[in-house]
């Protein structure tokens, strides 16, 4: 394994959508899966499971569904490209092209890690509020992020994808997921076609953090 510091891993963990079909060695896959198990969960219940899909037949079926979801999503996005400011359009076009590539090859990814969750195992403290509930996701996505960071450390490409959640019933049927479990995301994993991970573009702290009170400028 190529040792990479945690800050370096976080700052270069970008969506890598072009993967080589070469298999991921079992010991490497085991390490990234173990990293997922280290994540915190509410009351330590670990209400998630991951179906590690390596077989060609279910990957092909999931790939067909993903391509359907991507087409629907990207058609909408493309329709708005011409209205976008000139300075952000090229980046959006690159993302769409990489997304097209992923959609065309999703089912050929060496591994599809399908994260599932069981709401009955969770204390979802915002469930009664009159807004979308997010607390439950807090017991799933830290495990997903650990897995992504471990992939980064191993030189594996990966992307958090959620388009398959729109076809959850079919995904559950394909993978034999019990009715009381839901799906949170699917991570295609494999060695990258190009350089893989690298620089990312994010808003700075000043745009995202406040000091003591909402909208108070955060400094040092
Ligand atoms: C909740 C969530 C859902 C996402 N769903 C998808 C997806 O379905 N397909 C996809 O290609 N990327 C998906 N992404 C990846 C984002 O597009 C990506 O992280 C973001 O554009 C930043 O890209 P970068 O890390 O390469 O800078 C998702 C990311 C998150 C956090």
C-alpha cells in the first residue's frame, strides 16, 4: 500500500469515474471494507451492510439500471448547459463526459459496493420534523467515506453514486436484499484509467463556516 496521510487523502479524493477492468486483489478489497467498519454510527448499532458485487451477471443488470438513471439525470442537466455562465460550463461538460463514461461502463466495474441500511436499527432523531430527515444517513455515509478514503490510500478509483436508489425495488430483487433494508449508494471501485485521484475544487472555509452566530464571518 502507498502510505498517504489523512489530509492528503481527503484533499485528493475526487470522483474517479473511469476505471480499468482489472480485478481488485482480495486483500486490498478487504482492507477498504475493514476501513468502512471503523466508522461511527448512532449508538454503535452499525445499521449498514454492504453487498460487494463482483459477479458479471448482477453487475450487468445494475449497469443497465444505472445507465437508465444517468440518461434521465444528464438529459435534464445538458438542457441547462447553454444557460450556464461561460466560466463554469467547461467543467460541467467534463463532469458530464466522465458521467457518460461511467454510465457506459458501470456494469464492467471490477467491484460495485452497494451500501444498504436498516431504519429499524437507527434512532432517527429528526424523523418527526417537517423537513427532509438526514440524521439516519449519519450512520451510513461515514462508513462510505471511510471506504472512499481507504480506496484513495490504495490507489483505487471510486465514486459515491446514488442514481440506483431511484430503482431500489429492482436493485433489491437483483441482489436479494430483504424488504426491511434500503439502499444508500453504490460505489464502483477499480484501478483508474488515468491518474485517478487529484486536485479538487471546493468552497473555502469563509463561505462555509460562521463564528458563534449564523452569517458572522469566521476568521482564524
Ligand atoms: C450524495 C451524493 C450522490 C452522488 N451521486 C452521484 C451519482 O449518482 N453519479 C455520479 O457520477 N456521481 C455522484 N456523486 C459524485 C459527485 O458528483 C461528486 O462527488 C462531486 O461532483 C464532486 O466531484 P469531485 O470530488 O470530483 O470534485 C455523488 C456524490 C454525493 C456526495
